[in-house]
C-alpha cells in the first residue's frame, strides 16, 4: 500500500510540473502576442486603414485625428478654395483642393486647403487627376479650429516647407488674423483689415486682404 501511495504521489508531481510548464509557455505566448499587437504602425500600414471622418493624419509614428470642422472653419475653407480656383484654374496656373491627403517625408497630412501648380498635379495615364498625392503642396493653408493645438498645426506647415512648399498660411478665425510662413522660415502676421496677404509667386493674380477673409463670415 505504501508503494502505491508513493507512485501516486510521483504521478501527481509529474502532472503538476507538466501543467506548470504549459501555463508558463502560454504566458510567454500571450506576452509575445501583446507585444506584436502594440507595435507602432508604419506609414504603409496606416495608409491601408479605412479613412476616418474627420480625417486622421500620420505624424511621427502617431495617428492624430483632426477636429470636426465647425461653421467659421468651413466657411473660410470653402470660400478660400473657391476664390483660388476662380483666379488660377481657368488659366491652368494652379488648382486648390480641400481636405486632400498628401503623403511625403514620412508623414501623411490632410491640410485644410492645398494648392498645386498645374504641372505638379499628379495624374493617371489617361490624364485625369490621380487619387494619390505623394508630394508636398506648393501652398498649404491651415485654419485653426477651437481647442485645436496650434503647435501641431504649425509643425505640419513647417514640415511642408521643409519639403519644398513655397508658402504656408495659418488662419485664426477667432482672433481674425493670418500668420504667413515663408520658404526661408521667416514668419509674418497680418491683422489689419486692409492688410494684403502675401501669396506665392505663381499666385500673384490672386489678391486677398485680411478684411475680405473674415467678411466671408458675415455672408
């Protein structure tokens, strides 16, 4: 009887060791799975994700969703894009786009308004505008929304300038002023209603003052 008890104890001990090994292996496997699932996305992986509303941007390895446009933001955005196209599109000088995804320099950003000179607009083999823009705009415009981080918006403008964009605007509807970022990284602020806002050389036929921008909010 003593021999049987010893044998049973041995079997029980072996079983306990076996299950402990399985449990340890399972923990290691689970840890490995967690590590894999939390690995930061690459730019290519981000671009394969479904689009969001409002749009999301890929900046320094992080996904940052833009705020939902509100009344002032949307009014300035649409009227500015329309004004640029009215002045520059008929002569095939340039074309303005709103909420267009631009992917370049390791980032994928969606400026509020982008302007591309006519010859730089990406096109398919049949001559139609391409869906994918893998180049920086010639002119980028951001419109500050309430509670939006001004620092992040400015960094997007500077990223564009670092990759060849000729000029950037940051429009603040609440303060009714416009910051202009030049290609040489100098900055100017325009806040008097009569101030004419500088534009890139290719857009010299498009003229706009600070007062004209913010009068759109009264229409």
